[in-house]
């Protein structure tokens, strides 16, 4: 009985972590994703080892995790596409624009850029 109760709490925590991962992925907030995934993986491991995870819970978590995997894959594709579209000369950005729309060439400082994937 106690293990079932603890298992239910762990399951809800895993569910919350997966939803937080989704929120971060959709917002382009990649900081902290590794910490969330490690915490989630540890809780899932405990659930599996304690046999407190039901088949329907496992299926539900699998669906949520697969959705996040697709979001992450899309984000990585976007990052790769953005990286390929930046003009590069000898491994450095040859030109870009600052926050005021002024062209900045390689080697010049760029003031406050908001970089998102």
C-alpha cells in the first residue's frame, strides 16, 4: 500500500517534469533541460524497479516523452538550419547586424543580441 502511494507521487512528479520539458522546448528555453531529463530518468528508474508503474501509466509517459522527443528533434533541426544560413568566413561570422540594424563585420563587438533557436 505504501509503495503504491509513493509510486503515485513519483508518477505525478515524472509527469510534471515531462510537461516542464515541453514548456521549455516550446519556449526555446534550453537551459536546464539536461537537469530535468536526468531527474525524470532517475524517477522513472525508481518506478520501474519498485514495480509501482502501471501499464497504463507507462503508456501515458511513453506518449508524452515521444512528443517531447519530436519537439527536441525539431528544435535541433531549426538550430542546424539557422547555423547553415549564417554567412561564415574562416570559421567566423563575416557580418551580422546589431540591435539597431547596423551592419557589423567580423571582429566587431555586437551589442545585446537576443539569440533564439
